[in-house]
C-alpha cells in the first residue's frame, strides 16, 4: 500500500480546471480528439518516466537515511540484503 504522501489530492481550483477541460473535450470533433489523444499518450509516457525516476531517487534517499541513522552494528550488509538488491535490479520497470 502506498504511503499517504503518494495519494494525490486535488485542490478545489484544480478540480474546477479539470472539469472545465473535460467539458471542453466533450465538445471536440473527431480530428481534435485524435490530436488530443496523441498528445495525452505522449505526455503520459514522459510523466511515467519522470515519476519512475523520482520514486527511484526517493527509495535511494530512504536507504541512505536508514543507513545513516542505523546503529553501527546494523550498517553491515547481510546476504539477504544483496539478494534483495539483485532482485530489484533485475525487475523490469512498469
């Protein structure tokens, strides 16, 4: 389950803008919808990459923080830590 910080909550102003955009999209003709759909697909892939990179950085910083604040005896790597790292590095994104 995601941490609460990861669950987006839209402001009222953003919700109003979103609703206006949805209503404007409902009035588009087929060619305009095709162009909008193409733009949204391209944007979605770029944003997905950005989010994946940001989450990777967050995970890295969380590990650094955990290591920096752990007692010295807990800072040593154990075999299962290396196995977890191998598993993470071989998983394909998405």
